[in-house]
C-alpha cells in the first residue's frame, strides 16, 4: 500500500513539473510567434520599398532617352462654324 501511495505522489510531482514546463514552452511559442509576426510585417514593408525602388530605377535608368511623347487630341465642333457662314 505504501509503495502504491509513494508511486502516486511521485507521479503527481512529475505531473506538476510537466505542466509547469508545458506552460513555459507555450509562453515561449507565443513570444516567438509574436516576433515572427513582427518580422513578417517588417519584411513586407521592405519588399514594398524594394519594389518601389526597382520601379524608380527602371524609370530613371535611361536618362538619355527622350521621355514618351504626350499626344493631345482635340475634337473640333464644326456645327457652330457652318451656322456662322
């Protein structure tokens, strides 16, 4: 009987230690997930910044080329002209 009671007490103590360790590991995982989220957010910001820089580099990488021509079109309303004549 005493050996059974002693085994139960040892298992209870072991269970306590395991629960405590489990909680520590859960807390550590929570902290690491938070850090990972922060790093992912920073990575996204840097990717966006890098993409914008690449676009600007492409735009300004050909300084000797003429800028694209802007062609403006106008519609002429001839109805008023014919009425005046």
